[in-house]
């Protein structure tokens, strides 16, 4: 008996159409900018966190199988706020409280931050915006300890003809990452000279735009005053504690800026480290080729 099934006349769903568009974009070619720093022993980092260390407990030839095959393996140790990384909301408290008024002690479970730990950060596939502040100000990089003011941020947006939408990931280039590139770790850390970045006012300006996350090419995201080190971090308080906005630090933004990219698809997935206050990450900025 012949089938009476009739071909469906329904239109493709919005989800199917979006998937097709994504696949078509990938097939047409994409340019991927790697925003993560190479992890190396001795790289510049905050003195407040355990350093990155890598060793090979087994090298090729240490153990050889009967057929001549051999395998090498590794061991690493590091703080979760070393290299390019993301801060979870459990990273900073104010007067004993985390984001949402949660008591910091109540967030602990078995000695780990079961609530607001880095494992609670969902993978990010969002619109990204680069604010290239030095380019807007006509300089190669900002000065040591220079505060990125609200006026600087607004000037940069206007110069780039860029907008910030709710839910965006906003990355701020100061040019300070050049010191990481050239191996000048002491200058990058800026323990005596300070490091450029947004202050409390700049963080409040960013938070008012309801962004999802913010990042910078510096060691602590925000301005570090000369000689003050990490003594006061008001931008962390504003973003992490008061507004629940994630922070990324030690990003590599030089290539993205040199390519003239200001808007892109931002992709990031933290390691699901249960109860941790941060995670090493390798963020990607994706644009059409």
C-alpha cells in the first residue's frame, strides 16, 4: 500500500536557521584571535598567588614498551589567578559579604566555595567589544599608574563609533601588555611604578551598562597606584561584589588591536574547578575572515 505521508510544509525553526547561519559563517572562513597568554615558568604574575610550575615526571625513553613505543607525561601546579584567567564571584568579598549579600562563610562547603565558585560560570559565547584606549588618545600605551577615567572610556567609544550593549563582554586595552611581550616582568607587575587601569568611577560606568564581564591586558584589571600594589581594589568590589560582573586579567590584546577589530564574537569556557575562586582561560575573539 503506498504511503500517505505528505512532506512537511512547515518553515525551519529559528534555531535551525541560526544554526545554518553559524555553519555557513564557519564554512566561509573565520579569523580567530587568541587572547590568552602562553603559560611559561617564570612568567610575570601577581605576587599574591602561587606561581606556575611545569615538569615532566616521565620523558620519552624513561619507559619503553616492548614494541618500541614510549610516552611522556606532565605535572603542573599554579594558582588559579595566574596567567590569563577569570575571577569568579567568590574571589572578592566586602565586609564579609559576596555578591548578592551572601555571607562568605555560607558560600563554603567542605572548604570550597560551592556557591559562586568558578564552576558556576557558564561558558560564554557573547558579543565582545574592545575599547582601545591608547589608540583613541593617540598614544602607544598608557603611563604607569594612569587611571582610565570615564572621559577616556566615552572618548574611546566615540572614536571607535562603537556601542556597548547589555550582556556584552568588554575588553579594555591599555597597551601595558607590551611589557609582558617583551619580557619586562617587573614593569608589567608595576609594584613600585603602578599599573594603568580603570578606577572605581570607570568600573561603575561599565557596570551601569549591564555588561556580563570585563577584562584587561594588565595584571589586576584596575589601576594600581604607584607603590600601593594590590592594597586597594575598588573596581573589583564594584564589579564582582556589587554587580556580579566577572573580571578577566592578563589578556593578550595587542594582536586584536593591531588588526583593527573592535567588535567580535567572544568565546570562553572556564575550567569547571569545583569551589575555586578563578580559572585559567584561553579566550577567543572570532570575526569573519
